[in-house]
């Protein structure tokens, strides 16, 4: 019986810890350019969903990986990648009408080509 309960709780822990729960922007605080969950001193790592800044991941308190943002009307606002809190790779942004606003390739947060 004890072994069955232990196996059950171990499995439950593994499943719940592997689910990629996202947090909202208001659940984070920014200190010196690094984001933390409120009441924590550990830089946040995980997924965030925000109408203000978009949806993507943070790693060690900085944006990292693919991000996408939408206007309130549902229109795509931007799509791009971050690496260690800086724009990296292909980026495209649109006006709220859906027309192309800008596109380019970024390296270390600097636009290097269109």
C-alpha cells in the first residue's frame, strides 16, 4: 500500500511539474532589467501571456525564444525571437490594420538587414 501511494504521488508530482503553466505579467516584477515572480529572488523562467507585451518565454529573467503579440482586435502585432533579453533573428511587425510595418534581421538587439 505504501509503495502504491508513493508511486502515485511521484507520478502526480512529475506530471504537474512538467506542465508548462503560464503566468500573467502582473505576477512578475522587474528589477534592473530582470523579471522575477513576486516575492521571489530567483529570476523567472517559464511562459508568460500578456496582452501588453505578448506571449513567449523567459529564461533566467529575460525574454528568450519565439514571441508573438496581437492587437486587441486580434490582428498580429509582431512575431520574432529573443535571446538573453535581446532581439535575435527574424522579426516582423504589423500595423493594427494588418499592413506590414517593419521587418528585419536582428543580431544582439541591432537590426542588421531588412
